[in-house]
C-alpha cells in the first residue's frame, strides 16, 4: 500500500514534470537564460504551494494517512558540502538541461538521450557512495528538530 | 498535452505532490533519493523511494502516449554530433548525481521539499545551484 501510494504520487509528479516541459532541455535552458519566465514562475508557485500545504499539515497536527504517525520533519544546518555539491549539481543541471526527476520522466517518454544522462546519474550516485563508505552520516549527525520546536527556544 | 501546461496549474500541482507524499507517508519528495534507492538496493528490492521513481517513469510513459515528443536534444544536438552529446550527457549526469548526493538533494529534494520546510541547508543549496546553473548557461551561450 505504501509503495502503491509512492508510485501514484510519482506518476503525477512525472506527468507534471513532462507536461510543464521540464523534460524538454530547451524549456529549461530558456528559463535559466531568462528568455522565458515559465521556469521561475513554475518553480516559485510549486514552492509556495508546498510551503502552505505543509504548514497546514503542521498546524492541524495531521497524522499520515497510511501509517498514522504524526507528520514531522527535521531541518538541516548549512555546511560546506551543500555549497560544493550544489556547484557540481548546478553545472551538470545547466549542461544537460535536465534534473533527476525529469531524467526518469524522459526515460518513460522514450527519449533515447536520457539513457546517457541516467547512466551518468547512477554512476555519480555510486561514486558518492563509494567515496563516503564507512563515514558517519552527516545528515543524521547535523539534523536538528523541526522549526516549530526550534523556534520555541531563544 | 501538446501544449505546455500553464505555470499556474503545473506549479501548484507539483507542490501538491510534495504535500501528498508528506501526508500519506511522512516522506520527502526527492528525485535523487529515489534514484539512490535504485542504486543501493537494485531493481528487485525497491521500497517507497524506488517505487516513487517507477511512478515518475510511468508518468513519462503516459505523457509519451498523449503529449508531443522531443525532437533532438536542445542546444546539444543543434551544435554537436551524437557521440559528443552522449559523452557530455554522461559527464553531466555524473556531476548531477555526485553533486546532488553531496548537497543532500537536487531541485526536488532541496529546491522544493527542503525549502518548503524552511531548512537552512536547502536555502543555501538552492541559491548555489540556481546561481551556478544560470552562470553556466550564460557561459555556454557565450561560447557556442
């Protein structure tokens, strides 16, 4: 049931990424070159919607529909790796004019070029895992409580 | 689906995917995390993250049946032959995968899900990857 739910959300996500043109490198490139405001408007409206929706879940103290646990999350303090990793990611994103979600959607559409990008993506994740094998997880180490409880302290 | 969906429909729909996954499973919508599970576990033992990835592919299949198909690959196939494009895409894919893992997320994990919960690391990551991508796009434009 949990996997089915994840599949359905993923399918909607993939369809929206496709229909919005995020799987078309020209659309992404026009956005990053400020030739077309679509990318920024799309991203900003998605972010505002997600923010408002998650706030509502928090305010209403919602429990998850499938597991019954309280909806909760942790935020992360910025570190150098967030900058360094994002410089690499941003470079690849601009060159391939596609990001990880749309790469999967391109595969579904039957875009043959996506096989090359996906192969590189999998290799990159594999190399990261090899380079950090045995190291303690930075994500867990630096996680801190959700902003609601964090903001209660001075 | 031949025309691009209006941003004021597509954007909120994308945002609702983030909310839906949180409400259903208390999970972060993150495409790189989904790919990671495939790398970590292989295709036979996928959990929710891996099935999210299968879903994204399925969403692409649906669009492929009803939408307009991609002709070529943007500026890359306009300027380069197939072997160069493949090499560039593999190299860019490595940067995307290694970089996103290092930064703890990509455009979805940090850019949408992380920013929406006001995670400071995601603010830093998003400003960095958007800034870098804009800069690199203009550099490419100048060099072509």
